[in-house]
């Protein structure tokens, strides 16, 4: 019984591996943003749509967890790249469709807003405390 207890990490070891709050906030915000397409799938009331959306959302959720739980720098950089490409693409689309007659400013601002929130959430992974936390895994 005593030997089994030695396998468990000590309190000091657990405290050294604590994630910074910015990483936790970034993880929560990014995972909450993935709820929006799932909510839309439930509104469609199609079983195929719900299952398909869950499968599609599983990929970014896995990458988010790799970055925020497992300290994978490649996942953090991949998230940053996707967030930046999506935000720039939305701005370009916003500029292209600005003069369209069927253009809905409300929807465009909503999309840009969601992508801006995601960009800020990913940027939190590049704060000083987060970079220091990620740097510990490369040692």
C-alpha cells in the first residue's frame, strides 16, 4: 500500500505543472466558440447534421486540447495560423461583399466578431506566462 502511494505525484510536483490562467481562459473561450456550430446543427433537427458537426468540431477541439493541456507548441502555432487565416479571410470577404445589394452587414459583423474573439483567445497563448509555460515542455 505504501509503495502505491509513492507513485502519486507530490503536491509540489502538481503545483509546478499548473497552467497559467490565460491558457485556461483561452481553452474555455475556444471550446465555447465550437458550441455555436453544434447549436446550429441542433436547430437544423437533422441527425446527420448533428453527427457531422460533432465529428467536424472534434478536430479543432482535439488541437485545442493538445495545445492547452499537453503543451504542444505545434498545436498552439497551428491554432494561431488557422485563427489568423480565418480572420484575414473574413476581412477580405467583408471588403469584397461590402457593395453587394444582398449583403447583410449584421451577419458580416457577427462573423468578424466571432473570429476576432477567437483571434484574441489564441493570442492569449502567446502571453509571457503562457510562453514560459510552453517553454518548460521543450526542456
